[in-house]
């Protein structure tokens, strides 16, 4: 069986079956994930896109893109198959100090350590990183003291490391002076403030830094160069999420079609109803027109080309598409689509949240339009 098929089968038969357990959190969820990771390693499916130097299989993005759809059909697929650490491990491998490169990336890739990324703050617009208020003060010995708050930080409660965007120079609003620092979460002064349920779902957290000591060599990249590294990370991260949303939308579409074919009323199967057929058509149209946009973005990133326009288009289109397809599937399921017996409420929630998290639609629309219009300036 080809690699994509093997990944799809693993996610369908092993990961999806345990979604309720993992969603509930706690020791049972941790045990289920450990077991899935062991199975993925045994099956030769572990860490497919991570560099070989870190213990991954080095699958290039151009090849991994199709697999990412199958892997992402479940929200827990990337974590179970070891690709969830791709952004953190490669960022630290590419931009970390010698000590950071030696201590962390390979352990992230193996699943021994977990990391998160803290950028957004409660009291500043997430669309404007220049207003970052979290501050890192340099100490006489070259180390740092980090103070501030971040929120909507995915996986913060279970993370061993957090990469935090902080101001090392200047004042909020300045377009320079932002740096990235790697903070071990066991450091004194680091605190998980509260969980932030997302339409009732877990996984997002608010965290605080109270003069947390950070070694000098835990500065990620050069001082003041945070946004260049963040931009590199965000382009790939958004594209990976779009690929996974395609997988989730395909899952919702399949459920809708299965429901339409199996559910009958006094006038016969739902599949014979024109309004149901319209839901199927519109959902398929959304899927088929969005997929090329997402893969174009992935291809440009893989080729090392500028992909700001392509990623912006893909992010808006994929988020809208997932919400639309999940909504149609819920409509065809009727009341059953609102309850706990299908993954449709979770898929719809992901689509709706995607239009705000990781940059709201409005940010990407404006950014893409400005870039396009520049080419037409006299």
C-alpha cells in the first residue's frame, strides 16, 4: 500500500477510534497518545516530514503535502504520527544556538519533549505583533528576564518548552526590537494561568512570565530578528494547517454522502432530494477549488519561493471551506449532526475558529490585496 494510504488507514482505524479518550484529556489521553506513537514508530510512519538528522524520515514538503491531508483528517493525527513537532524542531535546529541544537530538536522529534509557541497577548491585537508588551530584559551576564502574558497558546499546559515573542529593545509599537526566546516551562516564574475552552474544546491556554530567567544561549536567532523567523514559521505552519483542514473537510464530506445514501424517509433516501444534492455539490465544489490553492502554496514554499499571496489565499479559502463543508454535513445529518455521535461538531468548530486563529480572514484579505495592488502601481 502506498504511504498515503497507510497513513490514512492508521488515522482512520487507530487514531479516530481514540478521539473521545484523547479529547477528554488527563492520564488516559496521555496513555492513548503514547500507545499510538509507539504503533506509528513500529509501522514506520513516525515523523515523516522531519529531518533525518533529527530522527525523522526527511520526506520533502512536496511529497508530504498529500500525506498531510490524510494525517490531518483527525486533529490528533499529527501528534500520533510525530509530525506535530515539525515547526518547533526545525525552527530550533535552524536558528538555535549550539547548546539549543544539541539539547532539544532531536528530543522534540522523538516525542520525548513537547513545545509550544507563544505570540498572542490578551491586551494587544493579535494582528499587530509590533504592539507586543511581553518584555525580555538583558542581565549583566547576558541572560534574560522575561515578563508578560500570552494567551491562545496551544498545548501550553503539557509543554516542556515555550518559544516566546518578547520585546528586547524599544517600546510597544516600534517596528524593531522583537526577539524570540526559548523558555523551559519548569523555570521559576512561569505559570499556566487558565485554560481557554474554544467553543467548549480544550487545548488552548493563557500563560504568564514573572521575571523568568532565560539563559543567554536560549535566544532563538539574532536579537531583534524575531519577525523574520516568525514569518518563516507562520508560512509553513499555515500551509500545514490548510492541508490538514482539507483532510478534515474530506472526512465531513464523506460522512455527509454516507448519511445521504443510508438515511431514508417516507419519500425515499435523502440522496434523492434535490436540496441534499445541492449541499453535496456545493461542498464538493468548495473542496475541489480549495485544494489547488493549498497545494500551490505548499509547492512555492517547497521551492523556496515567496508565498505570501498563495498562503494568504489558501488560509482564507481553506478555513471557509472547512466551515462550509462541515455545516452542510451537519444539515444533512439533522439533529444527529449536533450531538456527540459524530465528529461533525468538532469539525465545524475547527473551521469556525480557523477564520480567526492564526490570523483572521480580514488580515489575510488585506495583506494579499495590498501585495497584488503594488504590482499595478505606476
